[in-house]
C-alpha cells in the first residue's frame, strides 16, 4: 500500500490503520504522575525563566520531530507520510507552547507539548538500533495516554472526578505494563505489519524473548481491546461533563468540545482496527481517505483546544469589565443582569446582604437562602457578608469563572460601601458645619447683638438727657457714637444672617430665597416651590444661590438674575441664570470649586454653563428623597 501505515491484530493479518497509538493517561496515581508538571508549571517566576522554558519546549519538539521523521523515512515512509506526521506532532507542540505561555500554572499547555513530543516515539521502530526499536515499540502509545489525559483534564488542567482519575491511571498503566509485555513478545521479523511502519530494515527488538512470539497475537488483541474500553470510558466522561456544564461554559469551550469529540473518535477508531479485523477493510482508496481525514482532524484538534482556552480568556476579560459596567452605585436589577450574562445563567438570583434583616435579599425583597446547591457567598476582605449568588449548580464545575465573578462583584460592592461611608462622613461634616453656623448665628443674636442693642438704648437715653446741655460738642459726640453703634448692629446682623439666615430655619428654602432676592444689589426673580426639605439640603441650596448671586454681581456684570428651585424625581434642582459676560470656570474659581465640593459632600452635582458673552447658567442637583 505504498508506505501507508498499517497494523495487525494477529501475526500475518494486516489491517490498515493510521498511527496506532494506545489510549490512556495516568500513572498509578494521577496526581503523583503529573507532579513534575505542576512543579515545573507553577515555578515560572520571571519573564526570562518563561522564555527559557518555552524555548526548551520548542527545541525538544523540534529534535523529537526531526529524529522521528528520519526514522520514519528510513523505515520506508513517503515524504507525504512524514509531512503529515510532522504536522500533527508539531501542531500539538505549537498549540501547547502558546497555551503554556498564556497560562503557565495550568497543565493543559504542558500536556499538549508532551503530546507533540511523544507523538514521534513510535517512529523509533524505524531505526536499525535494537534498543531504540524496543523503546519505540514499548512507548508507541504513550502519546495516546497523554491525549486522553489532556481530554479529561481540559480546561482546568486537573482531573476533577474519580472516574477521570481512574481512567488516566489505567491508561498510563496499560502503556507501561501492557506495552512492555507486548514488546517482550514482539518479533518484527515475524509480525510484519504489527506496527504502522512499513519497516524496511526495522529491528531487531532488543527486548524480545525468543520462542514467545506465538503469544504476541492474543496479547496484542487484549492490549488494544483494553485501550478501546478506556477510550469508551473517556467518551462517557466527556458526555457527562458536557451534560453538566453550564451554558456559558459550553459556549466558551465549543471549539475545544469539538476537538475533544474528534480526539475521542480517533482513539476509539484506532482501537477498533486492532480489535475487529474486518473494521478496517474499506479498500485502498477508502483507507487513503480515512488517513487523510484523520490527519486533517488531528492537526485541527490542538488548535481547537487552544481556541477553547482563548475563548475562556475572553470570558474572563468580560468579567474584568463587570466593575466598570455596573458603575459606582449599581442598581440590583442591572447588577443581576450583568452577572447572569457573564455567567451564562439566566436563572441567576442575586441576594445583597441587609444588616437590618440579617439576611440576603434579592431585588424583589425576598430572602435568598444560603443552604442548597449552587450557592456562592461573596464576602468583604474583613469578613463582612456582601452578597450571595444563587446560580446553576453546573457552574460549580468552573470554579475559576465563579471566583473571578465573585472577585469582581466584591470589588463593585466594596466600592459602593466605601462611597457610602465617605458620603456619610461628608454629610456629617456638612451637618456639623451647618449646626455650627446656626450656633454662631444664635450666639451673635442673643449675645453680642443683644448687648449692642442695650448699649444703643442706653446711649439714646443719654442723648435725650443731654438735649438741653449747653455743650454742643458733647451732644455731637453722643450722636456720632449712636450712629456708629447702629451701623455696627446692622453689620453684625448681616454677618449673622450670612452664617445662617433665621428665615431659612423658620420658613424654609422658598421664603429664604425671596428674602435673599430683596437684599440683592441687582434685580432677582425667584420661582420656588413651597415645600420643606432636609435642613442640610436647604442650607446647601441656599448657599449655592448666594454664591451664584455674588458671582453675578461681582464678576459677571449682570443686569438681572432668575432663580428657580424645583423638585424632580427625588432631587432638588436649583438653577440660577444671569445675563452677564459669561466665562465662569468652576475649575479656576475658588468659590465655584468650593461650591462643587460642598454639593459633592451631600451626593449632589454642580453644572456650570458659561460661554463667553452668553451669560452664566449654574445648575445644582441634590438628592432629597
């Protein structure tokens, strides 16, 4: 069949097959067998170390491929056979290097590299060196064991169930023990076609025990039958994982699932060629077509794995944008929708911790219970409960996704909590300042101002007593003192009124703004709704208008100002508009900058629109319930 790789189940009975590579994937202990992989992967500190390891992996794959290709050609393989062989092995190695570079702590990349390197081991049977022939015959199927390991641990890089661990253990055990037993009974001079090589000049086998070749056929059949059983078990495990996977996981890993299905079919197909003699009788043309399709599929498999890893990486990247999307004060419903989209779980319930109820509560006010499957609590760094995710239990199979979503949610909620704390502190500072203003206003009114009024009254009595006094200069001095005292009282009243106008406390914002307009030095029109607000809101709004009127009179050269105070959607909106020269800049002016800071302290916002020559519009919004 012109250098087409063949294999046989019994001596002298050739069956066409492509790349006979036994199933499997695990040493007597799955965890122990791959311990070196974990150590090597995790110990990758620094870019230089990573580059060295990636370079070493590439060099190892190159040497392995070159040696395997030379042996394959020597055994009679055609140039086309060698090119296809190199394409598969190096495809696994290249995809593995890219995956390992992106996620060095995950074994998936290393397993793909190992698959690519060991792909060429069986080719060593094409050498004339007995020891190399024996080594190649013994470990011919190691790459299939590694492939099975890769299939069952993808994408986490670890085996997560008892079934997968046992399958991997049996597979590696079959390659190690069964492969050795098969090699001990294998005489290449008699079992022509028992390898996929044409074996022009193959062998001899350094491990062959003379006189035992008659046992080779039955042992070889059992060997591959066990491989088929393990492959079937892997197929069952893959189907179970697919059924239990969440919708988001299925979508992210769809290319990899397709690759896994192709790989499992390849494993089982390969084994059937050995176990069922008539299975491969499809004719020369059929065999060639099967080989070509197998080659193309096998080249695509490693890149399907890589595509799955990249799509998972993009899914993680979507999680990183979750904090930005939900904003600094996320609405529970919008937050739940964003989380459900990232997790791919439309049934997701989000419970936010409510201290007053001592429970997690969803957007409709119902409690979300902690007990049961599919619950992921999210807590703050200091141990405070923040939220509870009640999701599809299948998502528990993707702990990395859950952990990243929980971390993003934790960051968003802690940001909200910190902003709330800062807002509360700022509000208390503003309240304390307003309280101090009121106290000073009362102290000035009841203390210094009252004493000055009493002094003025006494001075007036003195003035009346001196009405007939002959000393005109004395009477003039008393009159001048009375005028100065009256002026001091007026200035003190103005100062006290500026600290905190009494009318604002007694009657509210509307009357206070009307009084302010009467005292202004330019015409002011006020339109204010007759309602009361929180004291902090009223004082902040009042002083906002004070600053706006001051700017209009001192800097804008305005001829008139309009002031409005309206309530809209739980916010008090204060707007002052003047007809001055414009050009006001809140970034440069200390008054407007301080006003913006005061508004921000009570969760308000300030907007200033002041084009040159177009007047100034100052709009302040304050939450007022």
